[in-house]
């Protein structure tokens, strides 16, 4: 069974086909976090979605995700949310998220606390392994950042890049998001698509952060 990933038509055509479970789909770059909200809202239409947000603060706005969910006919009550504050918490939270019975697991910025030296990147293999394990029964969507050691590749190291099934880079362009498909097992790459603001379902302005106490 195939699934829409973001609910944004032009981007989903670029990413498709994607099965409803078994794959890790990664979008990285400046627009990745907004698309994580879209992916959560879209998944809430199908059933339970578990979100793991890896940040010191902010990064993911559950109120925006709930609003997008209602706009698309989803159920905000299907959205489960957890935060990881340390590198060593990420893998265990991803595995815990996959054990909730969620059909979709969304992980925001999993390599936020990546080591500052490539020699220590073996520490990240546990996170990649957890993402692959979570994909056994769910579709996993990863909103990643550009690597600290370059301008073109996503964060996570070589093992992670080879383990992810679909990789696309998404950046702001005018009043929309320009995405480039860089890896897909079922279609030739690279390919590109532009999603204008109306397709995104939200104005390209950050919705505002809520106090940390509300998350807790």
C-alpha cells in the first residue's frame, strides 16, 4: 500500500512511490522542519503518528501541526509527541515511538547533537539503526539538517546516507519550497519540484513558539 508523505501535491509526486511502511524518507535543508509539520498532519489522517523532536528548545510547533491536521481532515488526537535533549536519548525515543503502534514516525533533527569531529560519527550509527528498526512496521519521515562538514549533504554520516531509502533537499525559494530528489530506489534522480505557498497550506511565517512548560 502506498502513502502520501507530506500532503503537498507537487512534493508528494516528487517523493512517490513510498510504501506505507518499511521505508525511511528523509528531507533535509532549510524547509525540512515545515515539511515535518505537513508530514505529521498528513499522517494524522491515516491514524496514529509519533513525533520525536530533537532540540534544545523549539524546533517543532505542535499547535501548527494540529492546525494543519484539522485543515486536512485529520485528527490532532492521533499525534503523540516526545522530545530528546541528548544524543544518547534519540535512538531509544525513536524505538519507543515505533512501539506505540503508530503508522508513521516523524523524527525532527535527529543529528542535532552530532559530534564535532568525523572520527566520532560512529556514535550516530545507533540512531540510524533505530530509524531502520522503526521502519519495519511504520513509515519513518526524517527532517534533517545540512551536514556541518559541507553544504550539499545531509547530516548523519555515510552509514546513514546509505541506509535511508529516499532523500530530498528542500529549501525556501520566493513564496514556496524548492525540493530536489537525490535518492530513490524506484526512480531516476535527480529530479526537482517547486511547491508554492498555497500548496503548503500555511503562510511561510513561523507560527510562533509556545513556552517549554506547555510541552511538559
